[in-house]
């Protein structure tokens, strides 16, 4: 499970003396704190952003839309990890928007709450945090994710900042890695690229494994795998390689050395800046080739 993987990764990282655990994460939770600690996440010039509300059959989904000034841009749906929508992901969306994309980063737990998933003072990972997150995560069934994806895409179609003439991409972290592959199957003529980062369950031996549907999509892919996830599920990478190869789709499926589950978001206790930047570079290469921003 995602919660067990995350907790184990953080514990192992701290025992190994990971430097990021010495940072003040409360301060880094603010966008300004992230910008000071990691300048690459500072709000970029030439980018607008606004809070938005997306209508779904099960309620209003709160989200952030970040987009470059000066015309419609290719749309990107960004799903956060199990901690939900928060300043770290908003900063990531703004950073990606500065590179020429209209990015919608959503609250996956809107059925239960608006804004931050965890109350102030609840540490992560912890038993208390997972007791809050786990029931909300359980509601994100494939049917629910499909409904939410459609709602976001319909919203994008109505926004002048999002190009309807260019294809789109879907990004997912941790629990939402599989959401990207589902979207590619739902919209084979619209989703041109997907990317997952320390995603779980992308390829298993179960009959409903996401990798078994890759042939129904047309999206090029990046699947950035944490080293400890690879050790825990060594079958995932070869199954993904085989699936994309059989489908004739270009895919970068890579294990990032020295990384723990959750290494990409800059507010993570196991954030690995060097490898997160390497994965970001892979992402921008993928998107520039598939979406061709202005």
C-alpha cells in the first residue's frame, strides 16, 4: 500500500542520514519557503495562476490553473500524491507553466474536503495522517478517477488559456501514477503523453493491471521509478517495458538510483533534489516532443 511504502521509505531515509529530514518542513509547506529553499520553484515571471472550481457529478473540485501569458497553451492535468493538493504541487504547476503549458493541478479528495488534506499539526507520515488519508484514497476507484478526468478535460475545453488544438498530458505521483495510464486509454486521441513519478501498481500480475491496457493508448510515456519501489516490486519495470514495446510506443522507464518512494515533491522528507531535477528534465523533454508548446 502507498501509506506503508511511504512510511518505510521515510524511515529508511532518515536512518541513512538523509539531509532533507533536517529541514523545517512546516516552513517549506509555504510556497515562499519552497522558493527560498529551492529557487527552481520560485513563481516564474510570465505566468498567471488562479484558483478554480471544476464541476463534477459528485461535487466541486478545487484546483489551481497555472498558465503562461500570451495565448492558449497545451493542457496538462497534474494529479498530486496521497498528501493531496498543497503549495508544493502548486509551485510545481507554476514551474511547468513557465515552460509553456496550461497546468491544472487538482484536489483528488474534493469529495471530502476543500484545500489541504491534512489539518495543521498532523505530521506525515504518521498513523494519524494515514487514518485521515486512507478513507479518502479508497474513494478514488477507477470509475471515480475516470469521472474526475473527464470533468477536468471538459473544464479545460472551456478555458481560453488551454489550447483545444493541441494534445494534452497527464502527470501522476505516488497513488496517482495509475491515473495517468487510465487517462491515456480513455482519451487515446487527446492524451499524447503521460508521466508517473514513484507510482505504485503500474504493472502487476493481476488481471486488471494498468499495463495490460497500454496497447489501447497512443501516449508516449515516462515512468520514473524509485529505487526502493523497484526492489519491492521488481516485476514492474520489465512488465512496463514489455507492454510499451509490444504497443510500439516510446517510453522511458527508469529506476532512479538512490531514491526513495516520494522523492520528487520538494516538501517530501525524502526529496532528492538531484534526481528530482533529472526526472524533471526527462519530463520537459517528453512534453516538448509530444505537445510542442509555443
